[in-house]
């Protein structure tokens, strides 16, 4: 069950990242750091969103069959990376919409 929670968190974080990235790109306030995702976004924003959501959800099919400790640690690492990415989006939003 813990693994399912991590996968669902990663999926939610990935989709939130996609929404905030789209918002920032439309405002011209941020850039997409991943060149492949930038290309996909410029080609088709819907495809960008679908990929951002589908990759973590594919984990639901693959991970339950794999019980490795390494995979569990990779899920933790991925969650931590998404927390950092979402924190960067939070800082960007604060800078964008507050006057200091």
C-alpha cells in the first residue's frame, strides 16, 4: 500500500508540475528545463499533459510486479525530486504574484 501511495503522489506531482509549467510558459516567466519535454510542449501541449500523466500511471502496472528494495528507493527519490520541483514552482509563484 505504501508503494501505491508513492506512485499516486508521483502521478499527482507530475500533473501539478505540468499545469504549473504550462502556466509559467504561457506567461513567459519560466522555461522548461527538459529539452524533450520542451519539444513535446511546443509540438502539442495536450501530448505534453498526457505524457506527464501517463508515465507515472504506467508505474501502477509495472511496480506491483517488482518487489525490489532498489525500486522502492527509486520511488522515494522520485518523490523527493518532485517535491523540489514543486517547491521551485512555489518560489516562482511567490515571486510572480507578490511585491516585496
